[in-house]
C-alpha cells in the first residue's frame, strides 16, 4: 500500500466520511512529520496497539570492504527505530 492508497482507504471509512482527499493527505503528512520531529529531538512516540518509534545510536565499528577485503572504519550514527506493539506482533 502506498500513500495514495492509504488516503483512499481512510476516505472509505464511513465514520469519517466528512473528510476530503486533501484533508486525509494533510492528516497523514502532519502525523508523519510530528513523529519524525519528536523522535529526532529524542522523544519516544508510542502508539498503543501499533508500536513505538525511538531514536537509537549505533556505535562506530570496523567493517570489511567485500570487494577488496580491506578493513574500513564505519562512523557512529544516530538512526530511527521502530518496535511493533504486542497486539500487532500477535497478528502474524
């Protein structure tokens, strides 16, 4: 499912049939931007029944270039992480 299909799925919900396509797209965009900004500043975002978005730090490490076998240094970096919630994991 892509973003356009997600907007269409939201619009099919009869309980919120007052939304326009533009409103649904704006809602999705606002939600995603809010999650990204919150995680970037270090806050966890927990959506009960869905999962938790967090910020995690990956330590510097030594890797190997597979083409040459040469050892290379990989810099430390900060990345977003998602942990699915219990209810979501149990669906599978």
